[in-house]
C-alpha cells in the first residue's frame, strides 16, 4: 500500500494530462474541421451516458413505486442501463442536432462560431462534460468492484495466504487517484450518490464485519474503532434490512439505504471516513504474521514424529 501511495502523484498527474490531451485534441479538430458534428455527437454521448448512470442508480427506487417488492438484479440493472444509455444517445443526438443547426446557421445567433478559434472555444463545453461523465463512470465502477472484491477478501471462510492474496481492483486505485485531485471528491459527491466516500466506507466496514476475526480487529484498531464501536454503526449491524441486503450482496441498494445515508450525515463519521484507509486496515489483519502462520499451519499441518 505504501508503494501505491507513493505512485499516486504520478497517477494523478497522468489523469490530468490525459484529460487535457483529450480537450486539446477536440479543440484542434473543431478549429480545422468545424465543431457542429462533434458537438451533437459528444452531447448525445454524454447525456445518453448520464441517463444510463441515472437509471443504474435509481432503477430499483423507481421500480419499487410501481411494483412494490420487485427489484432488478445487478446484471439486469447493467443491461437496462446500457439500453437507456443507447436510447438516450440517439434521442439527445437528434435533439441537439436540430437545435445546433438552427443556432449555427448563417442567420442564427452563433453564426461564425462553427469553426476556427471560436469553434475551438465552443468545443470546450462538450469535451469537459465528456471528461466529467467518464470520471463519473470510473468512480462508480471503482466503488462497485471494490465492494465485490471486499466480499471475496473478507468472507467468513477467507483463507488466502500472502502469495494468493487478491489485490484491490485497478479501477478502485484509479478512483482514489482521481478523488485526490483537489475539489473532485466534493464535486462528484453532489452528483453521484452511489459512490460517496462516507457511504461506501460504511458498507465496506459492514462487509468486513462478516469475518469474525476481522470484526474484532476493526473494533480494536485505532483508526476504525470510533466508527465500528459507535451507536450508529451498531444500529446498522443489527438492522434486519441491512443484514438481508448484505447477505445477498446488494451493494447499490446498501449504498442508497436510508439508514446508511442517515449515518453518513453524522459529522463525526463523515470526518473519520474522509481520511480512513479501510484497505490498509483489512490488509494489515489478513496479511499479519500471526494469521499467515496460522493459515500455513492449517494448510500444511505438522506431522508428529514417533
């Protein structure tokens, strides 16, 4: 984890450079080839993707209003989100095309802004929106992959020796790098309720608490004990709805559960979660010398001498 932390500035700069290269490339294309076709394509893609993300986040909440007790599984939710994104792209592309052609025609208010320097300036809007939407998808994917990996690492029967210990997903590392850029964490927290830092930290701790040994470690570790020993977290542990969602690994529903959202609004939990590195705490226990020695003894029991 220390080595990863040391590479974060490099990764952070790399993400910023990639975003800047994309914006400059789009601006250069708009300067030489015009901005109109690029505009309606990027607007359609960005808004269509945003519609797909919205469907993924809120589909079960909307479905429960029309069909109480029904919900979409993860695979069905992903398929529905993809269909929504595709339909959204086609609809928003046609709408933006019709509007932009009227705005940029010779008699329109933006006549002369379709190419050249002015076109490059106009291109900044859709290109920055695209960067933001890609970041949103990366953040959400990093969170969902993180929680799925936590289920594997923290399972009650988990018995990984160091050589077989799973690494945390690369997308999660990219998400953490992106969030280390100033203001990114706060801005995305407003528009992305699924991947907010405090909620995902609480869910990660709930998943980790499934393992009895790890649960004891969390209750004694100085960085996690203020949260896991608190009344709000204990109420989540004993909540039957939360327990049922944990049992079937409904991570999106957990991240949006009213009890978890309410607990995340507590300023003490929010302040602690902002800097808490749950990965290091989990890895520290799972890869500890005493646990690793115990696992090796179980996998290769000593044969007594006679």
